[in-house]
């Protein structure tokens, strides 16, 4: 029996590589999966690792009418050629382009997964454009999938979708591979190179930009450092100069502060998390941040803001604490609490992994995803 064909589409290949690791191979057992994204070395990596066919189709992440029109035309031609049963998109521009094209071509099943929404923190004309494009994506999809409850609430509350919004499993897009995110001997050996004894190490993983709360975090940490030198802040990520860069004084402090260290972008964040005591993620907006799940899976309790995803992953007092976003004082008080109440945080560290295993284990998510696909046949 011939397998039904599924196009999995993302704007850039890194999303397919990092977010859907193992999932495409799993789905390819029952479906003919074709991965589609803009060109890049990561797409070649996906083809080899997942054992699926890949197609390069340039898509611009930013709004660009001419390039977007070209991407739409190319997507229509691709869909006409491939004749898929399902088109399942993952990122905003890929969703807009592929859902419009799939509807125009009469693809039976059209699924878009919202991993987060940008418009709630945008203003003016940009906000209106983003809301319009999200509504258009939903209108063209047959199924609207939200990565978590917070994203679902926003899609419904802002009237972005007039269709029922589906959450697969307990949320997330791929679950967590607990065998990979574990304190193995190999991971701990690498972590030893970054570990500093007698010092409480805080860690942030992600883009070093303003809306990740970096300006507030740096000031709050420095404030605590003035009275407690036995602390350290580790940044795993890169600065962005074009999209929402941090303040110049924030960058200067990160690069030159005696207790701050930036190790840049890392393909494997496990050793850095395992070398840390507390994960700090003071972001302004998220969909369902994988890195919080990863930190907890490695036994690292988290300080997160009360935003979508974070407030679903973290159960206060069990695997971390939740604080208001954009609040420097709240970050400072949370940092102080980790120093003043070490037993409390040690207890949360001991519970963090089981808290994640109960809800986001990868094989359980994959079963829920397969059941979802089956329900669309």
C-alpha cells in the first residue's frame, strides 16, 4: 500500500534540525515525509539523520512582499508536483506561505503549529500586519495546533482562529529525549570544565536580546554581586545586532564583568546546564521554550517569567519559581532567594527531572502525534 505523503515545512532548516530531531524519521515509518525549508547545511543534516527526502525552497523570515510572492509561487508549484495528503508547517512565514499554497491547491489536510505569537508584544502597524497574517494562516489551515495552553488562549482570546485550537499531548512540538538530556558520565566530564566549586552558577541559554529580559537580568545580577561575590552568570548564546539588540551598557557588562561569561552559540547545551545550579529565563514572550524543559530534565530548577509556556512547564515550588516579566526587582529577589534558601532550591533540583518526565517524555508525545495524524485520515 502506497504511503500518504506529508510535507513538513519550516522557514529555516535549523528549525527542522533542532526542533524535530527524530520525529521525521518516526513519522516516515508510516508516511512518506518530505522536509521543506530554505537552503542550508542543516537541511542536508536532516536528510541524512532522518532518512527523509528534502526540498530547498527559499523563504524570508522578515516581511518582504516580492520575496514572499516568489516563495508562494514556488510552494504552489512544489505542492502541485508532490501532491501531498498533508502539509504541516511549523514557523510563521512557512505557515503563511504553505497554508495559502496548500489551500489553493486543495490539499486535504493542512496543519499549522503555532510555537509562539509575536504580535502580543508588537505595536502599531506591525502588530496589525502580524495579526492579519496569523489570521490568514489559520483561515487556510484545516487544523490549528498550538504548542501550549498559553498560545491556545492567545489564538482564541485575540480571535486569530475561528477553528478549534488543538494541543497535541501535553504540549511542545517534540517532547524531550530523557536519555539524551541526562547527567551521563560523558556530559558530566564536559561539564567539569565549566564548573566552579564554591560558586552558585546561574545560566541563561538563548539569543542575547532585549525581549529575553537580558537588560534586567544583567542589572539584577550585578546588584547581587555587589554584596555576594560567590555567584556567577553564564550566557550560552549570541548577541543579535539587528533584531532587538541589548543596550550597549548591557553588552559591555556581559563581556567585561568579572562574574559573567559568554560562551557563544553551542550545538550541545547539556554540559553548560549541568555545570550550573539555577537556570534563569526572564523572557518577555515565548511559545513553549524547550530550553526550560531541557534544564529541568538535567535537574536544574528554573527562574522563569509568567508568560506562555514557561508558566506551564514550571510548577512553582516543585521545579522552579515564576516571576513577573520585565521586572528587574523580581529577578533580583529571586536570585537572592536562591542564595538565602539553598535547601529549598536543592529540593526543587531533586524534583525537576521527574516533573518533566511525567508530562513531556518524547515517546509519549510521539504516540500522541501519531494518533493525531491517524485521526486526520
